């Protein structure tokens, strides 16, 4: 059966609130630099009160990845829950306007649309504080089976383990995909997220996944090792999986059939804001996989997409990635 | 009496929704390129549906100008009406976080916070479609007399002539300022806005204003002449006013005591989005005036601020303007 979608993503549907910041601000509020931390509505309000002037841009890790796939010319779908409020309208508008199929109904009661306060320091590092809001309303009833069945790859956020019922949605999507012989990809999302859900992530790695995305901190956390080579060897003990492990300016390591290869990063002129780097790497990689490209080419596509998104504020591409890739690979 | 504020601004409180666009899109929707057009809620929704992925940034012409004054180290206040919704919270947060005194109560009933859909074409020109929303609730009861009395200069948007009762607020503020011997500045805002309200603007010029800001199209429209030199001569017939007339890359012409001087623009490396150029020119000019600088220096400050804001998306400065000015004038 032909796939109607190249990739279907599931994730927490979030609007990003992005402001320039400095290390003193992070220290004052005790924020863990570079990490994603979950906060309550009250904490979010208090932090926002002290935050500098901000811009609002639709975000959400898997949503960003799907926007990247669409910008590459791929057919992408997304599932995630917003509330029926202005930020929810913004999220819905932006992902659809980017060409991603998105039909999850907005919550009509409960908390407002999720927001992620992002503090970008002069070193371009981003520190994320997320109020999950309406994401806690996302559950298995929101899984559109036909879309999952029609997608070559289903792409799932590790972050979905945080809101109470989203992991059921995740497991439902995984079952549907596997029953149709489709591939399932997981991103480990964040090192602290791995800490919170390590046992379940390891169980998924052992049983149901085809592709795993991680950065260096996340893969070290998953295997609870302190050395990158050790982590790679641990991944190699699961030769049935594809592993794509990003290492910032050092590029990425891809592992398939137990073989590990290093792929260098793209040269970047100016790094402004690293928000979305991992998400857009996944866009390029998944797009390559859906086009049956060799893993090294998938990684290269990932690096080109990541390089675009870190050159400006915000987690979604400003350039048309299809044209960008064509110009880079010419 | 010492002034507690350097400048108090009055204007339509608006959140900008900014997307890249092209001339074909403007043509398809019959949008007047470079202009500000008022649209209904329904037109706004329709246009938004067809708009590309966007970013949300607080805007509003006089609000942008006040943020610029604050960024220059000046003491700025602002009055304008939002609704008690998420976009209203965004507006309030951003202007306060920028250091501007802002206390106007949010409307609790009536239409939502105003938004301006801004289409930025590859030539960096911006085309604005504004739904005034809660701005129509702004009236003389929102004027904080103590703030106007405490401000050296009150700065008023021509755009305030569009919502029904804002011009009453405008006139009330003007009366309060003049009774205290304070100065009153008006920006003509937009050539079509001048078309809509020419008779009243001319009456203000003849009776109550100290400082008038305009761009070339606006000043031609005010005097209904087709030639820039003619427009300058018409301004010179009002020697009691200060005129600051911007001409894009040609710089600006300042007129005081009937004497006109050309001031060249700042060199700009890359023009991304001209939204806010006039607003930030006014920031620099007003800041200079409040520091009793010569008019040519006021214009130069205006050009430095305008050059910053057109180098990135959005109508508010990303850099600290005080530091920027110090580095430029060193």
C-alpha cells in the first residue's frame, strides 16, 4: 500500500514565547541552562512577569519537525492538543499554513494552550520552561488511525511521557503503525525527560522502535554511561534499530545494522538561537528515510535543516528547506 | 516643574502578526502595498486563513515609539486599549518589560485585542491590514491626566482618528498637556489616514501642535501637492512647528523656525522588514528633543534607531538603543 503521508508526528502542541536573556537571569530563577523543565501555570505566570519583551512563535518539538518535513516537500501530518483560545488558533494556523495536515480538535474545557518560555542567552543556547496546559487533555481518542496507517513513519516525542494520558496515545499510535508494517521513530527529547522515563524508554527500544533520535546528553542518560563511545556501543547492541545521535558542532553519529558512522555538521555563519536544532535535524533525517536515502545522506539533510533554524530566532524554518537543500547539494 | 516622563504616547494598542509574503499574494487579495488598511473581524479572519506561518510581536505605532524611547534610556509612558485576552496579556507584558509605564485597563467586554496582519515582501516593504478590535473602546476616560501633565512631550498617533472615540482621548490629552505648558507631537501615521482625516489634521497643525512627524507620502497628502519641495514650503508657512519628514534611504528633512535642513540616513547593511522604521525614527527624534538636542542631532538619533529596526523582523528594537547610539556617536 502506498503511503499518503511520509511522516506523521505526535507531540505536545506548544506556542513558544522567546526572549533574549542572560546567565544572571537563569541563575536568579534557578533555571537549568539548556534543559526543558516542566512548570505550573503559577510558575509560568511568575516567570513571564519577570521575562523581557518576547515574541510568540508556534513550537512543539514534533510539530517543528513536521513543519520541516513539509518545507522539504514531504507529506506531513501532526496530532496534538491545543485549547480553543487565541494561542491555540495561532498554533493551528501556523502548522496548517506550513502545509502540515492537522485535525486534532481543540479542547473546549480545561487549561489553556501550552506555552514554552524560552530564554536565549548570548551564547545562542536556549533554556526552556514549559507549562503543558491543554496538552494534558491529549489522549488515545485523539489518534487518527487512518492517518497513522497512511504514514510511512510515525514520529513520537519522548516528551509525550510527561502529560498523564499522552503516553497512551503514543502506545495506541505505535500499535496501529506496527500492525500496518509502518516504521516508528522516537526522539528522546531531553536528558531530564530521559531521567524521568528511562525504564519505559528502554523497554520501547527493546521492543517496538525502528528509529531513535537523541543528542549526546540524552543518549548518555539513556544508557547511564559517562562516555560517548560507550553509549554508541550500547546502541550497537540493538542492531535492528536506526540511531541518529546529534553532537552539536561535532555533527552526528548514525548507527544502522550495528555500524556507526560520523557525519560532520554543516558550516554555519552565525548561530543566533539553537531552539529547534534537534527538531529540524529530525526533519531532514526522516525526509531522507522516507525517500529511501542512505543513512549518511539522511544525516546530511538533517544537518542542513538544523543549520538553517539556528541562524535565526524561533524553532521553525524561515527559508524554504527544499530550495535550500537543492542549492546545498547541487 | 520637572517632568516625570520624557514622552507619553497615545495610540492603538495592537499585536502584529507578521509573515513573509510576495507581490502575487498582495495582488490576489487586492492589498495596497506599503499602506495601512482597516479591515473587519471577518476580513481579518479570511486573510489570516490564507496567510503563511506567522510570528506574533507586540506593535502599535506609538507603542513602538515609546519602547524605542525607553530603550534609549528615556522615561516613557503609554496609553492604549487592549482586551482581557491572551493577545492583550502579550501586549501588556511586552511594553512593560521594555520599561514603558502602561496602566490602561483592559476592556472586559466588546471585541478582542487589535491585530495587524503584516505582509513583508522580499523588497522588505510591509503591507498592513489592521483589525482595530478593542481599540474602539479607547476613550477620554482612559487618559491619565497626571501622566500627561508629568510628560515633557505627549506623542499622538494620527491613527487615533480611526476608532470612533479615540480622537476625544487625543483632544483631552492635548488640552491637559497644553494647560501645563507641555509640548504636543503628532505623527500623520499613513497617507490614506491623512486622506481620511485631512481637515482635522490641518486644523491641529494650525492650532495646537508643536511637532509633526510625517513621511514623504503623508506630507504630500496633507498639503495635497505632488512635489516634495512644495510640501516643505507649505510646512515652512507654520514656523512655530517643528517638522520631521522621513524619506526612507534619502534620510529626513527637519524644519524648525521655518528653516529646512536635510539629514542623511544611516548606512544599513541589510534591510529585512521596514515595519517600525517611522516609529523608531520618532523614538530617536523625541528622545533628542527631550534632551534639548539640536534638531539635526534629533534626526540623527532617529536614523540610528530606524536603521536598527529595519535590520530584523518586527517593529520593536532587538538591540539596546542606548548602547547602540553610544557606539555610533563615539
